[in-house]
C-alpha cells in the first residue's frame, strides 16, 4: 500500500478551494519534492498580461487549476475529494500569508505539523523538518 497524501489549497479568506488526494508517493521526498520543484517559485498575482511567465498564477484558484493539470495525467492516482476528508499519511496545505505573493505550505504527518513556511524552502527529506 502506498503513502497517501492530501494537497489542500486555500483561498485568501482561508476557505478550502481544492482537496486533492494522491494514492501513493505522498511523503516529502515524493509528492512534497514535486510540489516544491513545480510550484515553489510560483508567484501569486492579481491580474496578468500575455507576457507573464508560467511561474505565475492569477490567484489561488488559478494555482489550484495548474496543480490539478500538472498531477492529473491519467485515470486513477489522483482524486478531488471532500474538503473535510484529509485523513491520509501526509497533508500539504497551501495558502498565502497576508500581503505575500509567495506560496506557503503547512505539512502534517500523522496529524503532527512538521513544516510551516514557504513552499520554496520546504525540506524534501525526512528528518529535515522544522518543529
């Protein structure tokens, strides 16, 4: 059985927009590392021009769509689940701190917070977490 994870994305009001469940590789060096690599340097903006790079998202709703598009490539593996269902081994909660345009993440493992800070600075190996 694989290491399952949830990726929860919250809007600026703290409400859950998306809860995505991954069926395997949910640990820090798997799903966490991929989240960091693909979205760690993404800046959240409000409005855009045709000249913006792919490392921008027009709000957290746009970021949610980008994350789903990146991970959901075939049948199975990833699912969108009820916002209240986050009972897996790892849970990554993506949010914006007030006044910031960089993505923050709170990582829980077995209901214990093992990291809370910028996604771009998240450790991706077990044992590197801050407490």
